[in-house]
C-alpha cells in the first residue's frame, strides 16, 4: 500500500463512508474529463467530481486566478465590508440570473447556502411583520445538505435518521416528479406533484410557511425531471400564499442543464437560488444565495441587521476563481456546447434500454440517470435487498472498467452521470460502453 493510502486509512475521516479498514482509493490528478489514482489507473470522470468540475480538471487559468488573488489579498471577510472579487462576482451573477434577481449572499458551500436561504427567509418575514412564517415544504427523497438546518430539509432516511431528534420538525415533504412509478393519472399528468405543495401549505397553515425548496431537476432518486407546467404551477401556488420559492441549484446551475440556471431551462423566476459546486468548477469552495430585490428592499426599509454570516463566505480567492470560471464558460461557449450535445448524450444513453435491467433513461443537459428494474417490461422492481446487492456490485464493476459514475440505491437502483461540461461524443461512447460492461457483469 502506498504511504498516502496508509495515511488516509489511519487518519482521514471519509465522508459518507465507514471508517476505513483498508487503504481507500486515492485520486491524485486530473486533466479534462479524466482522473488518475495513486496506482496510475486512469478513469473517465463521468460524475464531474460529484457534480462539481464543470470546466474539467487541470485548468491552469483557474489556478492562476487563485494565485493572483491570494498574492494580492488572500483573505478579508464580507462582514460589513466588501472586496473587489465578491462585489464583481455578485454583479456578474446578478447579470446571469433569471428575471430581476440582483443580490448575492455568499457561503462556502451548498448546505450553508440552503441554511442561509432559510435564515434570509426568516429575517425577511420578521421584517415584514409575519413572524409565524418559518416552515418549509420540500420533496421526498431530495438531498439539500447535511448541516442540521439543511438536513431538516433533506429527506433521505439513512442520512436523517441518526440525527432526527436534533432536527427542527418544521419541514413537510411532498411527492417528487417521478413519472415512471406515478400511478395517479390515467390521461395527461394532472400536476398533482405541484398541487401537493398547495395541500401541504394549507395543512401547515399558510401563515406559518416561509419557503418551498425544490431542485430544477431532482438529483436524489435519479434525475427527476419536472413535468411540463410543474414550475409554473409551483410559482402560482407560492404567489397565492405569499410563500418564497427557493430553487436549490447546487447541482443544476452553471450549465449542468445546458443553461446558466434552472429558471432558464423551465421558464420560471424563483425568489432565491441556492448555488455552490460548479460556481468555481471546484477549484476553490464557494456557494451562495441569489435573491430578488424585494427581499433586500424589505430588510433595507426595516433597517434590521442580517444576523447571519460565515467567515469564509465570499472568500476572495474563491470569488476570483468563480469569475475566471464563468469567464471561461462564457468565452469558450461551454453552456451552448451542452445545449447542443444533450440530445446526443441522451440518445447514446438510450441505446442501453435494450439491456434486460435498464428501465428508463431520464434527465436533462449533462445530468442523466438510468433506472434499473428486475423486469422493466412487466414493471417488476428489484426488492430492496436485491437493489442493494446490485448497487454494491455495480460500484466496483464500474471502477474496474475505469468509469466514475454514481450507482445509488437509496430509492430504486440507479446509475447516474454528470460528466464535465466539456465532454463530447467520445466520452458519451465510453460512458455507454463501460456502463454496459458493468451492468452485464453484475446482472449475470
Ligand atoms: N443542495 C443540493 C441540491 C445538493 O445536491 C447538495 C450537495 O450535493 C447540497 C445542497 C449540499 O451541498 P454541500 O455538499 O456543498 O454542502
């Protein structure tokens, strides 16, 4: 075992993993869509380092932007003061965000962004004289982060269960936009998944509900795409009851769907967008909340202090890197590249539908899942134990064939892909060919 694997085994807490009893896989370097481990094995990174590395690995321009900023001013907070990278990035994001969204609260990651949105909502309603509004509506099986506030919004039992007594009980979870298993309507979709949000608001008491948190395309459960009309209906419901609509775009923003933000893809303007991950393509940590003007206007009028802050929120180096990342995404036409190639990616993934256990390909942009079933033609799902065994087998099989993708069994078993946005036909072909090999190996 290499020294570094030994060090990881002996001293590193791995996230979402058992304490290691053998040296874990160590990823050492990356270039474009490829990464290499400490043993020199090459993999296609079809997950973009956890939905992060939009621009690809190994970009020296982003590293240079970090160096230049660190040399000029490595750190100063945005607690009551500003610095050029944060101000310029906020201005840039305001110009890219849908509708009239115009102000940014920076954090250092996605969970903090989600909690910050909730706290901003609370302060907004306090300033507006509606102190009862604290409750949140979100969707079942959705992931919105792990810190306690964000975890209260997350709805994945194994992640919540150990901490349930520490959560606040302020969140109601409603149906996803899963259409494969939905048996509600015989004819065209009734948008019941959106209507359930209204039912939940009414059940909680509209005067107590602060916000609805939804992803444009829900990651957990496997890239649930909204049905046509879903977002318009949700927007209408939120407006009807004075509830804030938060679009959690920690995964979906910055080109993942072939657009800057989810609202551009599905034609809506939320009241807040939470973002992180691809904002910097992972070259430095950053997250944040983009808000519509009425939120700041209300707090400006009340003269209330925003009682929330994070030392590293809006870190100068991260903001400078985000600016360089956005500049590259723009000047290299990377988001248009995704929009142009998403259909091809889908078509190639759909060639897997002839595999005996592939039931559905769903997603948008460069964000797809394939759902696995025991007998797709008859609609027979794997039992939970079978699903768990399948996923446990798929993970090493994918790695053996040199593919980083997500095999997930927290709902129906799925295989998920979210490659760097620079990927093209060669990468799609490799994803399909290696996935087929891994599926064959495990199914047999
Ligand atoms: N929200 C969504 C939709 C996410 O996918 C994630 C992480 O994957 C988070 C929030 C939490 O982000 P972070 O891991 O940066 O705290």
